C-alpha cells in the first residue's frame, strides 16, 4: 500500500501548525529525512547470484553494475571462482576496478574457495595453499578491498586442525599484514563452525589481520549436529571484520523463517569492535524465491530491523 503525504503526516503526528513548515515536502522525502542511520552498511555477496553467473547470464565484470542498478547496493563481495583465472590479470582487474569506481561501488572483499586447504595436516600441501592465496591478497589490495575470506579445512582431530590452522592462517595473515589486507575466516562447516574453536585459533595467531566473518547460517558441525548460531556469532564478533547475512526463505511478514535477524543484529551491534569494517553482506541462498527476489527480501529485512536496532 502506498503511503500518501497526508497519511505520513497523520502517522507522524504533525499538527496543522507544523504542516506549514513542511510545505513542499513529499511523503517519500519526509520518510527519508526521518530515517535513522544504521550502524552498518549493506554489501552484496556475489554468491547470491551464483545460479545466474553459472548459467552465463551475468559475468563477474558485470556484477558491480547489477548490485547498483538492480538493488541500490553500493558495496560488493566477490567470489574467486567467478574470475579464478584473473587474479594476476592486471588488465582485467584494472577494468573491474574502474567500473566499480565509475558506479560509486565499493569493493569490500574477495571470498576465496579455490586456493587450497590452509589447515591441511601435510606441511607441504599447507604451504602450497598459503602461497596460492597470496595472489588473492594482492588482487584484493589492488581492487581496494579490506579483506579476503578464507576457509580452514583439513582432515584430523580438532586439536590437529587447530594447530595446522594456526600455522597456515598465521602465515597468510602475516602476508596480509604486509599488504594491509585482512584474512578472515567464515564459519563454513566442520570445526570452523564451532565459534569457540575458531575464536581460540584466532587468539593463538594474535595478528590483527587475522579475523572472522560470522555467517548467520553456516553452523553445521556434522551432518546431524549444529552449533548454536547466536552463541557462535557472539563468539566470533570480537574478531569480525565483516558479517554475512545468510538467508533462505521468508514468511508473509518478510522475516527469515529460521533465523532471528533481530536477535543477531543486536548481537552484532553489541559485540562489534573497531576491527569491524561496517559491512553486512547479503548472501541469499534460497530456492523458492528467485535470486533477485531473495536479495531484495534480505535487503528489506536488513533495512527494517537495522533501523530498529540502530
């Protein structure tokens, strides 16, 4: 239902005497003026459009324009697999950077999934993985991102993987420190979805360029065991440089059906530290709505609740 100027004035409790002061304002202008600035900015994770990209209906180069023109989002998070052969292609990166800058779109981070297991128990493989990530740190720096997002994966016990993670992630974070680029870990299944385990790994590394990217929905420890998402986000936030707002489906009121966004955004606001770069990224991963519809529904939810908790 469209809000008229009269409806808005009535809802806002503006008296007849006050109306004269607002002469010439539209309802939309009044509502925009009354909007509260949120404690975060919204970015768009490229994975939200993975089916469109995989079908060849969109390219990585076109992604910033899609975010800006279709959704009004001014910050983007890339996924390496959609330009995995371009990390060292200076001409490609220069064009991507120019397009984003011309649009007024901020490049926030690159999600890296194809560079190898940083927590592999085999030292040679782990070293190869660390060095394979260097090109993405360099690409992120060139594009103006604040971080790359990585995974901690390997086969072994919790203690074994923790030890190899401290080594692999620690080495990569040191490379990131020299470049001024954060290396942040998402809860992405297995041990990394244990907020306590992951926070202990980050503490042991003790490098401000090693951090986390709490995801609202990736807390699957095993096929049958889930970690408490609210506890996990709280545990990860002291090291968070960003947040991933995962969504899958929505009810008639526009709420995510399994994730309490209100509770999570209040945790993020309360627990954020100076390390937090201010961006919460939309990552729609549902099937019922189209990718475009899911992105819009997630953005509307973040806007609505963000206004309330800010």
